[in-house]
C-alpha cells in the first residue's frame, strides 16, 4: 500500500471483527443492498481484536462506534487498548473515515490516532501525532492498519 506518509511506522495491526451491535438495521443488510440506508444514517458498534507488530507490538482490542451516513461516508470513533509485549497498557483513541466502494467489500480506512499511557517506558506516545491508513474487508471481517508517527 502506498501511504504517501512520512515518519516512523510505529505499528501495523491485523484485527478480526469479533462482533457487531446494530441499532435498528443490520450493517450486512445495508451493505448487501437488502435495505436502504435510513435518511438519518445508522450506528453500529464493531468490536475487534488482534495483534500489533512493530515498535508497539502486542495485543489490541476495542470497539469502533461507527456512524454510517446516508451519503455513504462512514465516520469512525475508535476506542481500543494496546497491551504491549513489554508490559505497557496504552489507550488508543481515533477518529477518521471509512470509504466503501460500491460492489466491493473492501473499504479504505484513514485514522487520526491519539495514544495515552502513564507507563513510564511507553510515555513517549503521549506527545505523538499518529496517522493510520489501511483497509477493512467486510466480507472476511479482517482489518489492517499501518500507523505512522508524524
């Protein structure tokens, strides 16, 4: 993937979607064309878990409280935890967008990430600006993100 970003790649993660909570209409029905997008849009809580590699290697788990808009844009509101292999617990907060392509289960992801911890050996993350780029394959439930320290 050509990210056109500069900076240090601090993690890549591969995640599995582990559950989806809907609020009146299912995401698969909307994406499959079985139902029309409600004019007010729709909300879904998408749980995920997996593993990060790189400078912040470890277990990742969290929820994306996403909002699917009537115009097709998907707004991301992500809260997650990275538990690094060297014992740090880092809170991840991100917003961003998913850009689905009609007829294609793969959507592009763009994330604006903030990392927070009180763990001394990982405290360097507190002042960082991180941009994440990747994809989600809604057919397979797989997410991939590369995160770049800016």
